[in-house]
C-alpha cells in the first residue's frame, strides 16, 4: 500500500500489509484557494508506483487515481478506482477543479467501483459513467454474535453524531418516544469529539437514557452491536451503510432510512425495518417493531440467524473474491493479488 502523511517517508508492515508512507507536502495554499485536498503528494505517489513492479494500481481516492492513471499510460498495466462516496451535483462543484479531476480519473482508469447500485446510478446521472458495484466487506470474525444481549432494551448507533445528514438528533427525539413505552431503554451513541458541532447538528447531549461510548475500536464496537437489541442508521444519501452490515453480522436486527444505499443492506424481511419519513414517530415505530423481532420468543432465534446470514453475505471474503475477479478481468498477473513486489523502501527524503 502506498499512502501519504505529513511526516518523513516511512516503511512498515502492519497486519501483514507492507505500507509505504510518503511525505505530504504542505497544501495550505491550495486549500485556501478551495482546491481538492491531498493533491500535493500525487507526483510522489506516481514515482513510487514507477519504482515498483506492480500488476495493477488500485486507488481509493480520486487524487490517487491521477497517479494510477498516469502509471497506466506509461506501463500499459491496468488501474482502477474505488469511489467511497456518492457523486452529486453539489459535491462535484464544491471544490475548484474537482469535477475535472474526477473526469480525468474516470478517463484514465480501466474501471471504477461504486459501493452500491445507488452510488453507481449517481455516476450515471451526474458523470455519464457506468461504474461497477462491489459492496464493502465486513470482518465477520470480528463482528459476530455476542453470548447474550443486554438486560434492558438497548439501541446502538455508531454514526458520527456531528454530521447533520446522519440525523442522530432525530434519533434522539424518536428515542424519547421509545422511552415512553420502554422506560428502561438505552440509546448508545459514539462519543463525539466536537461538542459544538454536535449541538449544531441538533443532538440533545443530555437526553435521558442516552449513553456515550468509545466505539472507534473494532472489538468494542463489535460487542456493542452484539449486545444491543437494535442498531439504527437514520442517515440519508449513504453510499452503502456499512455500520448496519456490521450489526447484522453480529446477529442484531437493524433500522435504516429508506434512501440511498441502505435498502441494499436491509434487502429482505426478518432482519429489520426501513422507515420512509424523517420524523420521530415514524422512526420510533420502526424501532419498536424491530425490538419486537428480537424479543418475541417465537421470532428471536430466527431473527438472529437471518441477520447473521445476511452479514455473512456481505463478508470481507466475498468482497475480496469480487475484487479478484475484477483484477483478472482487467488482466492483472495470473489473477492473483495485484502486487508482485513490495513498495520500495525510502532511501532518502524526496526533494
């Protein structure tokens, strides 16, 4: 893996993956002029690609796709971009040169992968480009059912509470209605870093029954999902909804807004509910119905099994298989992992 950071060049192996971190030159002037972030290291990324002997360049950010596309032109080897969001009119024009940058990346890569059919449709709508679809994968060994659920009704939401489109403030309002019927219910939210941003997003920090937890650690998050009765994501414009897939892998039913890529995760009965209006009563009703799924003795075991089965369909192994198929289609060496050589260790600081 080739990436960048503000420090000196470094090379290390993390969890079996060789990682070359290139220096990221200062970008303050570009950012002040509203250009795309992370442009300054692109020449260094290209140089690192040229220094190695790779079968395929796989970028996960549009600026990096510029380096991959240039490498493709020179070497004749395939390049692709995994786009981790949803392109839309406002976002494409938000930064100077962003639209041109993404169009250049699309022209220069052999394929672009979107996280969902919803995101792929946005590529077609706004850029006239037909993207492939490969859903992101869940580590189903880390995210697995817990030995037991919490004693009291527990709802978990791992979304960033400071992001307005996640609608965590609405979730807190709906939870207040839940407490009217289930007074001992708890809502577990990810502890925020910026309290002012959370207040601006309309989240009541002191609402009764709300608990704040450090959910950044995978093991902690997995336990929270597995012990919860329901996991919720009331966001709009989600490219996929990975947090819901992780909860399903833990055997926990989910509730999500019927918009964006979320219906592609909650794609069948018996694993949760979709709600179709962004108002507190509608969301509260969906959560109550989902709580019933995992508490009714007649449905609880089957619900957990259905949820786990859906999570396994979205496993990282399945995701890897899909990407290896794409690598083979694009002509990567023997269809194996797209790298014949490790990233070159830095010998001196680039000038």
